């Protein structure tokens, strides 16, 4: 019989997996709407372009999941994520995201209640892996929404929302 802790851990991992998969779809949806040039266009001088945000997410997710949870060496160079890099084609960014999300999914397969209470030092923070995973998913969600907003700014009326309500219960207008 499964312990309460194992049940909670299983439910937490399922929620994390669902959130990560949703943000993977949201990022892909935004990237599909942008040209290679638009991926590297800043909507204003003070705002990062989608390409830099994707590089930032790749670095952050590798550091917190692959290093923090998976024990791989920490190879992140955070300042480089925001530098003016030669434009990377959006398909390469998409491929890098897909590969990373697949690796995260594999790591999540091995998470147990005992794993979640382990403490690790990640990016200068001493956190339980539950805290680390939770905050990293929030970080991913925030930047995924930022990418969607910038995409909307760049493509204007041609923007296709990630989700639309399909029923009154979901928020669609009454017929």
C-alpha cells in the first residue's frame, strides 16, 4: 500500500509534469507564430527579445532540473543568456527546448517523497528539491507568458491565442 507521503509526491510530480508540458506547448505555440527575425526583435529597448528569454529558460531549467535534481555539472552562464548573440534559428531553439523538456520528463519519473525532501544548493540557494521544483515551474510559467505577450505585441492582430474558452463554463460568451 502506498504511504501518504508517496501519494502526495506522486500527485505533486503529476502536477509538475502537467505544468511543464503545458508551458512547452505554450512556448512552441508562440515560436510557431514568429519568424526567425522576430524571435530576436526587442519590442522596446528595455525588454528582452523572445530568443534571449528562451536562452534564459534553457539555462535556468538546465541548472535547476538537470543540475539540482539530476546531479549533472552546473554549466550555466547566466549573463550570456542575455547577451546579443548571433541569431539562433527558431527551429534550433525549439529543438533545444524539446530535448530539455524530454530530459526533465525522464528526471521526474524518478522523483519520490524521499527525493523531494532532499536539500541541494542551487544558484546560491539552499532548498529542498520540492521547493526547487516548485519555484522553477513558476519561473517557467512566468517567462512562457512573457513570451506569449511579446509574441502578441510583435504579430499584432495575426496573433493566435494559446487557449480559447469553448464553453460558457470555461468563459465563452453565452450563445
